[in-house]
C-alpha cells in the first residue's frame, strides 16, 4: 500500500513539475479543448508513463555499480575530515550525477537543434569541469545542490523527452510547438549550468559582470576537447 501511495505521489509530483507534461496539458486544454478534467487525466496518464519509463532507466543504470573505494581515494577523503558515512553519501551522489551527465552528453549528439544549444552554451565542458571540481573539493558538495539535484537532472530529463518527441513519425503543429518550447527551456537550463559553474569557480573570476563568458573561455582554453569523466574515480 505504501509503495502504491509513493508511486501515485511521484506521478502527481512529476506531472505538476515537469515542463513536458505542463506543456502537454496546455496543448490539450487550449488547443484541443478537452476540458479541465480530461486534460488533467490525460496529463496524469502521460506523467505516469514517464515516471514508469524513468524508473526503468534508473533500474538499468543501477547495474553500473560504484567501484570499490581504493585506499588512495579513502585516504584523500579522510584528509578532508570526512566520516565513513559522509564518504559513502558523497560517492553515491556523484555516481548518480556521473550517470546523468553521461546520458546528457549522449542526448546532445545527433540532433542538430540540441547540438546547437549545447555548443552555444558549452554545457558539457562546463558540467564536466564542475563535476571534476567537486570531486577535488568534496567538502564543497553543499554548494552545488542546485546543480546536482535540480539543474542536471532536469536538463537530462528534458533532453530525454525532446528526443522521444522528436522521433515521432507523425508530427503536427502542436508537436512542433512543444519541441520549440522544450528547446527554449533546454537553452535556459544550459545557462543555469553555466551559472552553477561560475558560482563554484567564483574565486577565479575578478569581474563578475562577465562571469559566464569568462567561464566558457576558460574551459575552451584549458580543454581543446571534451574531457572524459567515465574513468573519474569516486
């Protein structure tokens, strides 16, 4: 019973907070004029499908277990004054973030619209540099809660949905409207990732009026190509 209640809560929460389902609701209600009740029912059904699909993805991702903590890395964490519980929490949090970031990187490839957005915002390089910075300064985990728990997961989910909708064989005006709205939201989320990076690296930038541009240029200067995080030890 408790599990069923939790699942219903997840569905309601996702439906009411997901940009994709909100856009679908607006299209159904205003364009197709289904009425408030049926628009909500259809949106909840779509939300339930997305929650189910996400749970399947998460279950699949969970097979990629954390590697055993090496003595060197354990010594590093302890040198930062971290307890055993704090080390475990940090590693699990960053492992989840790594899986989402790798999925996000994959989502940006092969779709011209998403590739253009990513290139304009330098999102993957910034996110990977931020990820690496967190692993080097684990005591600052609390400073990047928006990046880890809101911006990165939301951006990954948005690109998932964009890819799914873009692959529909039959598209109408409402489909293209949803894709356009989604692309705009993805662009905004990419800008938030850049701001996350700047906030974390703020000590490196003297003129905060041009902080985001400096951040992008710094990454381009330090990294001629996108660095890999797959082998990053946690």
